[in-house]
């Protein structure tokens, strides 16, 4: 089968039957992949909306792309006269082979006047299939004849709210904004009928699959680079070497719920342990924003913090009932009593989030029974007591907060990791009982809880993971998806695996094989961890400069997909076909290879490879000087302290500068 759906860029997906049709006999999977979005969009536009008649003129912009080539086929099938724009000579030559006679340049704005000239007394065209933005819109309106149809495929002007004058529409011109995704979403029966009509045309030999350039599933980076350069004719297809498994798999229908539309019932109550502080309090605020009007927040100390008091005050002003209770979740009787009391006096409880935790870290050799119990009981006993108290209630969700440390362990957190592993196993236990349960492995949260109170640890963690902690707002957006989809266990984190794995003894485990595969290229690069400062001190200037030049040429060659010997280091990179997006990719790649931060503006200031290499050398030299100055300051400070000399930082800095000058 072949079909269309949202989020198709995946190795697997669940579709509704009305989005799939049988692949025509003898057609390959890759050829079939060129059909859905292109031909359905064009058929809907030209046949269903514009109702093109034989002899009418159709202007097709970007006619050598996937949609453009599909439009040429359908326009020819409808008997229309075709006018087209393309962006290169190769593409113009290709359209000529397809029998298109009227071809113009899409890279300038002269096409309108030329079309009006070429169409003589019957000036203009009857329909425009547009993908150009900005001023081109007015030019398209200029070439439309009375009763013309403007078919807008582009998105840029929609989102930028580009204004259009109404004067051209006095000539009975129709304007259609076209989005095939919305067609499938809001009018699935019509979408399926049109799609089947398209497939019938392929079965009858009236239409043919588009030309395509194929990339393997593990080569998507080069696929995107290829698209960036706008060289492709037709479609770019991502395929698997072994194509598609023909083994049937059992699937279940996903409820028709939009992930952003989660809405909690204001007649029920929702209970959160650890809900009066840290990430638990952020969760409570999020639930309130999603419509909850009755929140039961449990914590050992009650509403003791200013932040908790502030939320309670805000809730009171917004008709949100907060029942803040001081409760030890390790006490079974206390949890049961509070649960029943709140169910009767506040509102029936329909959701539970167990966010309570106690962090009492230490090395295994230093762990005591008390430390182990502190870490285990808050999570394990708390979850079990909530489970027992709510067994008779029809909950909408039962969420346990775990940690990504269960994936790879963490020195000093043996008990904490063990407790979270238990939560994940307990989630599966509840699900096997037919009860709702989800477990979220949270990564580091930037603005709540432990890391918010410990800036030094947050900074050290960022260096280790190679990325910043995630904001609570972003984290809770994912929680909404967990609640909708009832996922069993999901990890949510921000990390740089290449940086993190250096600290992980477990990084070579089989469970990480997929992610290790994605970073294999970086690991195989012998210069990925190059120490520029050391090379700078060991090499002569000319050799070091050539080393940097070679690195830049290598990275540039990968992005432009050309051989290194075709790159002239004295020619501006922008004259080689680079755009701003590619420039950002070049800077990012060089930073990863060279281990030094390069300002993006450096490309604008020094667009030639030799001058960019000189800029890199300058940055290395400055960093080396900064480290030397810092090292000298620390040495002087240590000596002064050893001799009981009480000097302030200004005096120490002057002394360090004096010593540095005497050495040089």
C-alpha cells in the first residue's frame, strides 16, 4: 500500500484505512512514495478546485520540483496549455524534454511581462499554481485573465500575513489557499476519494511516478544537504535497504485527540505528591492551566515555601480550589485517610501524579541503611500507597516521575536509580492489571527542584551532557502527550550523546546501539577531539594554518557535496553556492571538529577559507592567552595564601601581570 499522513518521516506509523490505497501493479515502493503528497495536492488543486478545462492556460511555478512535475502531468491530462518557471538551465532542458514550450526563469520577476507578451491579444493565463512568495504574488495576479484561479501552495505568506490588494479580484478572480494535510484531517472522505481517483489514473497509464533521487534511511543528513542546494528534479526519497517488511503486525486505533488539546475536567480532582515545591509545583500549575479546578497537593512540609504560597494565592483569585496537605507518603494509613477524605469533601479523584522524591546521594561504599531507605521509600512506598488507595476509582491517569539515570546509572545515586527502576517496573505491573499507568524518565530540569537550588551542579551537569537542562514548560508539554497516548515509559531529556558517553561505562551496551550508530561518524573522525592549543604550540605557523584550511575545506566539501580539490580557498564561500543556513551548518561543524567557538558573523567578515583560517588562529591565540593569564593568577593567589598574605583580587592581578611581564 501507499498512503499519506502527518509525521510520515518515521520508520513506522499508524494510519487510518482511508489514507491508504493499494500500490499499482509493478510499481516499486520508492516510485510509489513520489505519488501521495504531490499528485493528490495537484489533483485537488487543478481538477477539484480550479476545474481546469481543455485549452485553458496554467502557470506552474517551480515546475521541475515534485509538485511541479505532477502538475505538468495532470495539466497535460486535462488538456491545458502549460506555462512554467524553473530556476536553472538543467531544469529548463528537462521540461523541454517533457514537451513544455513556454518556460521562464523563477529567479527573477520578469516572467509576468514575458507571459503577457507571449500570450498576445488574449493576454494572461487562466490559473496559477503558485509556490513563490512576496512580490511574485502581485505579478501572478497581474497575469491572471478574468475568471482566473489563484492556487496558493506556499506557506510563507500565510504565516507572515502578507497583504494583497483587492483590485485584481474585480475580474471574478478566485483565490484558494491549499493545504493537503488539512484536507486529509478535516475532509478525510473527500481526500480518500481524490486519492483513489489519482491511483486509478496511474492504473490506466494516464499518469506516471515522478523521477526521484534516493537516499538510504541512515543518510538523511546528505538528503537534506542535497535539497538545500535545490538541485533535485522531482522528489527526494528516503528508503530502507531491505524495503518494507511484509509481515502483518497487530495495531490499535489511536483516539482522535489532538495532542495540544488536552483538557482536564473541572468537576474532578487531581492529586500530586511533592506538589508544593520544585517540579511537582510546576506540574500543579500546568494542570491548573489545562483546566483542573480541584488540586490536592501533598508534601512533607505543606505549603511552606513562598512559591507555594504564591500559587495558592493565585489559585484563589482564579477560582481554583487548592487542598494543600502536609503528608508523609511513606505512611500508608495517612495516605489512605487523606485520599478518601479529599475524594468525599473536595471532588472525586480522577488523576494522580507521584512526583515526591528525596535525594540523599552518596557513593555505594558510604551508603547507610538510613540513606537507602530515604531514597527508596519516598518513591516506592509512596507509589504503592497511592495505588492501594485508588484501586476502586476509575482514574484517567496514574503518572510516576522517574529519571533518565535508570538508562545508564549515575555514580553516587545507586539508591535513587534503584527506586526509579522500581517505579518503571510498577508501571508495567499496573498495566498488566488493566489499570492506567505511565512513567516518565525526566532528564535534568533547569528551573525547578534540585538543579534550580544548585547552580554549580547544574553547570557541571551541562558540561557532562554537552547540553543545557530542559525548561519545565517544555518538559510539561511532553507530559501532555504522555497523558493523551497513555505511554508506558518515556524518557524526556536534552543531551549530546557524543559528549555524555565519555562519562558512561555503560555507553557500549546493546540498548544504546541505535544512538551509537547515529554518532558513529563523529567517533570515527580522528580529529573530532583535536586539541588546537596543543597543536598551536607544537606546529609552526604555516603548518598550523594549512591544518585549519584543510579542516575548513573538508567540512565545506561535505556540505556542498563536491570534492575538496574543487574548493578554492581564495574564493568566497558564498560564490560556491553557500547560503546562510549552510553557513550555520559550517560553523557548527567546525566547532565540533576544532573544539572552539566561532562567531557566525565570522563568515560574513571573512568569507574566504584562508581569511577564515586566520580568524580561527586568532581565536585560538586569544584563548591560549586567557588561559595563561588565568593560570598565572591562580598560581600567585595560591602562593600568597601559603605565606598568609591577605591580598584582594586587584592586588593579586597586578602581581600576576608583573610576573608574566618579567617572564616574557
